[in-house]
């Protein structure tokens, strides 16, 4: 039995048992999608977002594709991690001195992590072109932008929830400004969350057919006594379409630049209508995981660049599946 370490354990985790006879490692919530379209007067669609337990509710930062077509970030709240209310005014960031910063052209795909008592938001932002931005908040009211960790173009940042050997660590996927037909997962380190370096490639695309053109980090890594559980996305380029699936790997707990196991099978791939049909057809894009008791996992993913969806698994099922289908040992 793998044990989750240092996670915020959610007591009222949304949950459904796996159906008898289902042999797949991840199963969908029967009432998906949990957030449908026309969310409020500003946001037409929300997906690829991050949230955490906060007081007696869940609070997070949501990607909102607005009625102008521009994507911005919005604070969202929920009592049960199933029904969410998003603010109608987007987040306006301040600098380290508390001075308002001009809004950027767009921001998207936020992940949220509790680290050393503060909440960090890691998202794609416009800084001459697209790159990863890190912002910090204590109250989900004031959001302070830190220095950009990477030059453009870079996306899909996932900050680890604690320092490892005295260093902050982040996953990133260098890219171009379009829907790049390339993408690998790198890990970088920083002593102060300002200067990032020691970049290491940890996964190159095409370790399996389902990630033939690109792979990238997903939600915030989950620490277990067997290593860091990292959910990923991978992209297959078939004859007329990109297909985004969910995958997973296990990184060494003391040195996450080392990949212990990498799963050759995807964990979830577009099958349901809400995944195969929408603005971008055939997209399953995980960005958030809540951890419950006994290693239960509620995995939140964007589908078809339209909806927020939920799926379930447990740490044991995922880790056993990764080991059983490990491609590094072949
Ligand atoms: C990725 C990101 C995501 C999006 C996905 C599918 O590159 O831009 O925001 O969900 O493509 O379109």
C-alpha cells in the first residue's frame, strides 16, 4: 500500500466507487461534466483549472473563456467540490510592492498549490509571448505576480508542494506560441523562486504512441512514500486531429529528476461526447487532484476545451498500473 505524504486530506471528497468488472485505472463521475457552459455573465466556458481546500470550502483559480473569446483567470468557490460559483470580475494582479499591474493579453490553465503556508498559482501568461507565470496569494483576494521563471515560450507549469533538498522544483513544457507539434517535460530548480536553473529533461514525447507529438505536466505532483506521483497529458497526432489523453509517471522522492516508472498506457482518453465534441475535440486535460482518505483521488480535467469534468481512482490503483505498464523497464 502506497502512502500519501504531506497532502491536505479532504474529508468530504466527492466519490463514486469503481463499477464491478471495470478494469480501467480511472473511472469517470457519472454526472460529468460538473461545470457546463454559460457559467456566468462573463465566462462562457471554464476548464483546465486548479483549486484547494480553504477554510470550510474549496477555493481556486479558474480559466474562464469569456464572451469576447479571451481567456482570463477568475476566482471560483465551492462547498462540495462539485458545484462551483465563479466571480464575474477577472483577477487583476499586483506587483511585489502591491502596485496594480496592467492586465496581460490572456492567461490560462492555472494550477494551485499550498506551499509554506501560501497559495501559489502557476499558469500560462502573456509576457511578450506565452510563458509560465507564478503568482502568490494568502486570501484569494490579492494576487501578487512573482518574476517569470522562464522566457517565452513555455507552458504547463506544475510547482512541487515543498522544497526538495533545499530547492523549489517545477515541471514545465517549453513550446511555441501555437498549438505546438512538439513538447517534452522538463524539471527546473530554484533556491528563491526567482532564479530558475539546473533544467533537466525528464520525459521526451513519444514514449508511447498516445504521446507521439507532445507530453506535459498536469496537476501538482502528489508525494507518496513510493515517489512523486505525476499525472501528465500526452498528445497523439493522427491523420486529421490532435488527441489529448491523461498519463502518469512516478518520480524519485528525493531526486525528482529521476523517473522511476513511466506508464506506457494512457489512464484516460477521450471517449464520452463531452470529451470528443467541443471547441477542441478529443481533449482530456488533467490539471487538479484532491486527495481523500485511504489514497482516494478526485481528478479534475478539462474536456474538449469546454467543460470541467471529474474522474476517480486511488493512489494504489494508479501506482500498481504504472508499474505494471512501465515502459522504462522494457
Ligand atoms: C494545450 C493548452 C490547453 C488546451 C489544449 C487542447 O496546448 O493550450 O489549454 O486545453 O492545448 O486544446
